[in-house]
C-alpha cells in the first residue's frame, strides 16, 4: 500500500460504456458470471477501483463499494435518473428523438468515501466490444496514432487511473488532440519503450502474435479482457518506439469505445 499526499480534488475513477445491446449478448453475460448487465465489463471496473483504493492508502469505503451488487445498483440508479432527465428534456422540447441507449459513464471515488456516478448520452457508433480475434475485423482508416514528442517517466499515476493525469494530458496537448480527435498519442519511457496510449491500451503485432506492453501503463479493463481471453499476450520484451513503422496497423481499446484499429503515422 502506498501513501501519497494529494489535493482535495484528488480521486480515482473508471470510465465505462452503458449499452442496452449488452443485455442480450451471451458472451457479456458469461463474463458477468451469468448476470445480464448493460455496463460494459462491469466486474472489471469494480475490481479496478478496489485495487486502486488499496494501492493508494487513505480511501474510505462507501456502501456502493462493499460488493459488486451494490456497485452495480449505484450505477443503475444513476442510469434511471439519467433516463428520466432525458425523457423530461424530450418532453419539454417536444423532441422526437429516441432516448439514447448508449451512454458514457464515469465512477469517481474520493478518499473521503464520496462516490459519484456521471452519465452522458452519446450517439451509437460502430464498435467491437468483445472480439475473439484482431484479425477477424476489417481495418478502418478513421483512426491514427502518433508517437509522443518526449519521453515520460512511469510512476504510480501512469499505472492507476486517477485525476492526476499530468503525463497523459501533456502528451495529448503536445499532439494537438481534443475529445473529438480521431488520433491517439503513444507514450514511451526514458528507454524508448512504449508505455501506453493517452486514452487507450495499445496492441502491436510482433513475432507473429498480438502483444500489449508491460511498461507500467494503466491496467485497463479492456486490457484485462484481451489478456484473459487470449486476444493478445504480454510482450516478452518491450515494444520500442523505434520499432514502429509508418503505416503499420495497431489496435487500441478502452472501456467506452471497445476495440478498434488505427494506423501508426510517423511525425
């Protein structure tokens, strides 16, 4: 357990996708131990927060983190509230738009025990949430990836998802990225080894297999899924930044977008 001083707004968090289509997805139900859930990779998010709270000392446990059931109920309560608010907006504006069945969610946990769940309705976009192979899907050309313009020294905050995202924010700013960008920036350490993407886990095709780095990047929920299902494996050796080739296909993933391909662009 590590004790770190931090400001009043410091918190750990996890972001996720809420998608009604998951309720009828047998593979996702199996992943959730037979329980139907619209929260993508639900148990992985619970585990991620618990691990973070035990790694960084000083976190008081809210009731919603006592077990997976209470955690999901807190999220479901927020979903119900969000749906009600959207219905009111549509009614007040006489809008004909259907209530969004996809939402971007975030659970934030402060050391005091405060736990917030926020949800934002978003348009449905094509996604591969539970792929069985990176080679079974066509490669889109909409996403690209570039290398950061300077190295990052890995630390606790590159391994655990917290509000202290200095390295990630700096890398995105240096690449000129915002929330609407379809470009990812890849962080690397002082030895030139790839750590992570700024908002994604990254996968590379090396030695006739798909691998993901183990250089103190975030232990993402989609990364866990990819490793546990054999979609990829850990690298035997680091993926070096100078091994990346302009035009090569890599894969990216996060707990909102799922898995998607990108083209590496040298800059």
